[in-house]
């Protein structure tokens, strides 16, 4: 009954409906599915592809045809299954569709590949678009943030910022503008609003007016630079100084786009500047009205940084070409020029700048406009920077005319006084010599008739005569020295022997005060070519001075240091000493140290002055070393061969009148 299915072009398998046993399969099915005859009448479970049909066959209770496409019953072979339930059988039609499936699948694969590519392309486009959208969003956020930040910056800067469009309408105004001109934020800002609140002035009379700045510059799109105006509040009277700057923005067609205006409150700065200017003018007025020439020069440019009226007046006096030179320059003198300055002063300024040391020119004489001679003490002081380089030179002068004239008058009086003393000394010397000779004659002729009381009186007369002779001799010698008439009479003598003989002769005076007088030398003999008389006077004066101011029981040491070309005399005592501030004045005439001990000693204060003059005349040097309360040491350094105009080369020995000299020099020692 199934022979009908043998000739059809597709495979057929017939199952018993209730048992699902294989009742028949045609030759085509056997070839396609590689079936064997042994599976007939067996359950379909024996087929390897039963699992594909199982669920379908179990549910074939209705007489509905079911169709399965592209079922892979054999490896890599595809079939279409048509399941047709019959009364007692289930007919399964098997149609191989491998070629069609593969072809369709290839198409599908190609389509899938194409779709994938298009999907990827679309995905890339989508991703790129999304990325761009994200970037745009980020940029928008950033731009928004930047705009907010810029707005915050504009609103928080201290300077007022105003933007006006080409129609003159205010398009931007920050908070600082309202704060500077004391308006409420958001209040309308116009020219009339500002003029109702403030009176507006220019700071300086020589500056352009506000109307000029507005009409000639702003209206013509010309930038305004650092224009300062004064705002006077009409109600409170408060003053504000405001600096205005403007900058027009022009497009490519030379048309105004908008104008940016900035305003800045410079009240504190301006008030400080005004005070500084007032102080500067005050200082200039003070400096210019000082009757003292003052100038400051920049170095090495030698340009005046400061010069007062008095300095200019002196420049005019020093050089008559000053005014002519200044008029030719048609300006004040700034550059120091040797043409307008005395050459000596110009050289001094250059030297101070080069060496960096202060210099004092005194006295400097000029003839003023009235023909009177004026004297100035001019100081040149270098000012150095941190690198120790001279950057400025300060010049100031003091009018010392009165002081110089006073000193000249004192010199005249001193000269008259010296001449008076010289005349008196000459006049006194003759009667004193007669008195002194009479005393000697009395002792020689009437020695036996002199009683002790008369002897005492005669000795006192002799001592006071010696004092007067010493004073007269010293005054005359000093006068000769100052007049240049003190001559040297040099001779060869043994300075060691002469010194020792004087020390021995003076020792009597030292013992009377219980002073230990010691002599020491490093050579036992030394011949020199000096003025012997002046050497004796120097030594006797130094010894007299030491004995006079050395307390009882102390020591005086006299030392000769003999060297190859020099001999140094040292007289060192343990006396009262000399205060440090008095050492430089002890060689001045009539100078004495005013202490209780020195006042107990007799003297005129001209002994050391004479020693200084005698030392200088012999081309020797004198030095004093002293400490108050400890003692003093006088050092005199002689050349062994002194240069003498009137010299005597004869060898001489100690003068027999040395005792008379000692008596005279020590006559003021009690």
C-alpha cells in the first residue's frame, strides 16, 4: 500500500501514530538518511535525529500539518520536514535543501558581514557624534564657567570697567564703577547723574579741561591716557581723585565697535603725592633759603641732583661766565662743567669721586658782589652704595668769614703781644744782668761780711733773677724761632758724656725732692755733630719738667739709644701723666695741665713749646707717650750729622758755665 511513495522525488517515512514505530521509508529516504531495513517496525527513537522530532511527534494529536525548515538531519546536510498526521499514520516528507540553504546562508552571511560593517560604521559615526556632542557640551560648560569666572573677575577688580557701544549706550559696567562714584548697584549711570552728584575739576590748571577731553578725544575716538580729575561731592564735600583711561575698539572698516573705559580711585595715592610735593617744596624752600651753599652731584656723570640758591650764587661769583653759559643753554645748569667752575674745585670733586674719601677745603676765599672778601669752609663728602662705589658727592659750605677774620685779628694781637714781650724781654735783660753780676760780685768781694740772713735774701734774689732770665731767654728764643732767625751752631761733641755730666749736675735738685734720677745708655761714647747749646737746653727743659711734676719718692730714667745714624734721647718719669685729650696741646705756648699737682709747681708753660721749636730747628723729631696717673715719656730722635748753616767743626768739651745754665733752668723748682 506504500508503493505509491517509491517514485516520488523526496524521502518519505511513515510512522504508526499511536506507537511511533517505523512502518515504511522509501528508497529516497534510505539514500538521503543512510537508513537500513532493520529499523522497520521499530520505535523512532532508534533514529539518530529522533531528538529533533520527539517534541513534535508527541504533540501530533491534531490533524495539522507541521513544517520544519533547514533541519540538519545529517552532518552539513539540510532538509525541510513536512509532518502530516493521518488517521492512523504520521507521514513525514523529507526534502533535501542543502544547496539552497547553503546559498541562502552565504547570502545571509554576506548580509550579516555587511550589516556588521555598516553597524560598526554607524557605531563609529554614532560614537564620534556622541564624542563631539560631549566635547561641545564640555566646551559650553567651560565657556559658561569662563563667562561666570570672567564676570566674577570683572566685578571684583578694583578698577571700574565701562563698555559703551558705538551708539553711546552703556553695555557693560562692573561693580567697582558704582563703588568708586558712590552709586547703588544697578542705578542708571549717565553724564547728568554724575554731574548732579559731583562738581568736577581738573587737578592742575595747565591740564586740558574735562570738556576738551570729552569732545576732542572721546568723541573723536582718540585714546585717553592717565587723565586725573577731581570729584567734589556736592553734599558731603568729600574729594575723590579719579584716573580715567579709554581705548576705542575699531573694526576692519575703521568703524567704532565699542569703547572701553577704565576708572581708578587714586585718592589715597594723590593725597600722598600732594603731601610729598608739599614736603618736597617745603624742603626746597628751606634749602634754598639757607645761607649755606648745598649741592648734590651724581657721580661719575657729575650732574646736579640738588643745588640751592646759595650754591648758584657762589657759582655766579666764582665764574662770571655762569649766567652767560646758563642763558646759552636756555635752562638750569644740570651738568657740571669746568667752564662754570673753578678748576681747583673741579679737580677736588673728581679726586673725591675717584678715591672715595672726604675732603675739606678751608678757608676758600671769594669776593662777593659787594666787593667784600668772604671765606668758606667747603666739605666734599662721597656717598657710596652697597658695592662701595661712589654714586653721589655731597657738597656743603660754611661761611667762616667771621671766624677767619677773628683768627687774623688774633694773629695780629698775638704778634703785637710777642713783639711787646720781646721788647720787654730785651729791656729787662740788661738790668737783670747787672743785678745778677752785682750778686756775683757781692759773693766774691764781700763774702766774709755776708751774714746768714743777708745770704738768704741774696739767694732768693739770685733765684728770682734766674727765673726772670729763664723766662726772658725762652721768650726771645721762641720769638727768634717763629721769625725764622734761630740759627744753629753745630760742633762735634760726645753726646753720652755731655748727657751724663748734665744728669750728675741736676741730681742735686732731684735728691732735694727724694727723686731717683737714673741715666742709662747702650754705648759708652758717641760723637755727634749737633748744636750743643740747644741740645743742653732741650735736655734741661725736659728734666726740669719731669722733676717739677714728679711726686717725691718716684723715679726718672734718662736713656740714650745710639743707632747707626740716629741717637734717641728718652726722659721717662713716674709723674702725674697727661690726659689723652691734652697730649696734642702740651707743646702749645703757655699750655699747662690744670691739675692739683701741677698747680703746686711753678712755671709759665712755654718750656715744652721751646723744646718743640728747638727740636724742629735741629731737624729732629719729638714724641710723647703718657698715661694719666702713671707717668710720661718724651722721646727725641736726632740725626748724628745735623745740617747746620753755621757750623764749627772744632772738638769741644763741657762748657764751664753749665752749672749757671742749670741754676737758671731749675730756678722755678722749689
